[in-house]
C-alpha cells in the first residue's frame, strides 16, 4: 500500500530513512549585525516540529555527524534541502512521516 508523501525532490535521491527534530530559536536574536555590512535575520520559532527525508550525498560531500535531507514544517511546507547535526534528530518511520504530511506538518495532537 502506498503512503501519501510530498512529490519526489528532483535534485536529490532519498535514502529511505525519515527524520524528525525540533527547532527552537527563541533564544537567538531576530536581527544580528556581526559587522557593519552584514545583517543576519533568524526567524523566531518556539519548538517548531520539522520532518524530513534523508537524502543521498556524494561520497566527497559526506561529513561525520551531519545528515543531509529534505525538510518540511509548517514554516516551510513545500520543503527545502539542508543539513542538521545527527545528534539533534530522531529517525522515524515512513508511516510517521506520512501522517505528518497528511496533517500539513502540524504537531501531533496530545
């Protein structure tokens, strides 16, 4: 039986493993100025639930402790490719990932 998922990413191939982590940025200033010509804007999220599909990397791009994936959330429902430290994530089942997709990436109710 096929489970609902976002369309395949045309730039990367999935490994078949699914990811979950929580992003919390409330303790990071919204706007930072490390030097006069640079401004860093950090979106503010309080425990944003992020779901992902782990993606294959070229052997020369693999970094120890870093996972490459396509990540989805209520802040970015269309998904984006990126990396996350492996220690910050949890591997989840395809069923959990599909259920999150069906909920519109909303946090699971209690």
